[in-house]
């Protein structure tokens, strides 16, 4: 299966803590992308990391990619209640995005 | 600077009726993708279209589902003779090119409920 597998499925933390989500996959990729989805809403693109990149930052987000292990991680630092959402990794392969199953993050005030 | 527009946002149909979902891509984008999301699941790719062409429909059910992206106007996802299992959120995305470095921008989705 091309689908990314995300870990953990659910994560509950306190405001101010860091949240780490992992994504593992099996196929070769052009790039890997992370999206956020608030309950009942559309997807918001967070960050794209190319297959020849190892790490990328955007504000409080840090994404790593290890193509030898076929895995990526998303770190949200100093989390806020507004970060509560589902987070999906998506593999860009053969001109389409293949989404993982998602991690549901709950940040409590 | 409008993003991807989808309408309707919510659609209720009875079994056997037809559902038409519309997607207007970001201005200047000629690549459109449709995805389906079942409750509590991730998005599943359905079809990838460029203007007037279907490039990849490997995720489309073989029957009842069709998609088009005409030269003028929005992309349309049509579901004929809907069944309860078609109830889901349908998302459209667009990109400027098909290259691997291009971000896909997603619309807000159409939530289809089949009674």
C-alpha cells in the first residue's frame, strides 16, 4: 500500500508542550506534505519537504524526512489550544497525493 | 485572491438520485484533483484532471461516478444513483502544475448525505 501510516493515532497534551507526529511509508516519493484539518473543515497545507531535503522549518513547525527509513516527523513546538486538529501526512507519488490515516491532536488549555 | 471554491457545501440526496459537486480551482490553476473522505478516515484520491482531460482516474469507482473539467467552467464530480455508502466529504484540490514541487490547494469540501 502506498498509504502513509501515522503514529500515534491520537495525542493529548497540555498547552506549551511539544507535539510530535510520525509518518512511515513504503514507496518512493517526490515529496511529502503535511496538512491540518480542523473538525468538519477543509485541509490546510502546512509544509512540503522534498525527497532531497532532510529538515524544514516553518514558524513553530519542524518537519524531518529520512528517506532511508521511509519516515517523516512533524514537531509542533509550544503548542496552543488552537493547534487542536487532525494532522495528515501525504505522499506525493505518481502525480497524486496519498494521505495517511491521520493523528488527532488535542491541546488542552 | 480566491482559493479553491466548492459548492454546494452540504448536499442531501435520497437513494437513487444524482449528486453534482462543483469545484472552481484557484485562478490560473489547470490541474484539479478530487478526493473523498469517509468519517474518521484520511482522504482517498479519486481522480486527477487537466483541462478537458482525465489524467488519472484510478481511484474512481467503476460505476456511477464520473468527473469532468471542461475548457470553460468548473470541474464537476457526478455521482449517479447515489447509495448510502456514498455519504462522505468530497474535497477538490488544484495546483498550478503537475510537478512534484507544486502544492495542492484544497477547497472546503462538499459534505454529501444520502438518506
